[in-house]
């Protein structure tokens, strides 16, 4: 079942408040929708489940292929997390940006 988000309602909420808006459960939301949500006012999206699932799947592939070495599996998990965090920063438009002291982020 596709995830349906009401961008019009989000716009109304953003117009009526200056609060920080966070998307929980963002792991299942398509990247194009994430970009629209950010443009509409979302400040943060939770995506741990997406990253974790990819890491677990890659580690499972190693086990299926006879690589039960914990060090190798943990290295793969670390690499997946690094790649995916960089990917998420790019999707969110945050790559090569850092929060400025005192900025609302």
C-alpha cells in the first residue's frame, strides 16, 4: 500500500506555526515525496529503519554466501550506514552543509 501524505495540510500547519516539524516513519517514503515534504516545511525525517534494513540484508547475503566472519559483517554494516547516511543527506539537500550556531534546524 503506497504511503499517502497530505501536503496541503502540511502547508497549513507550517503557515500557522513556527515549530520544528519532524516526519516519523520516513523510511517508507519515496525520495521524491521526501523532497516535497522538505520544500513544504519538514525539518527532519527519521530514516533509521531504511538504513538498518539495507545493512541487515547485506549481512544476510554474506551469511548465505558463506562469509560468517563477524569482522567482515560489521565492516559491511558500517560501510552501508556510511553510504546511506551520505545518500540521505543528499536527498534531504543537506550534503556539505552544517548547522550554524543558534540556527533552528
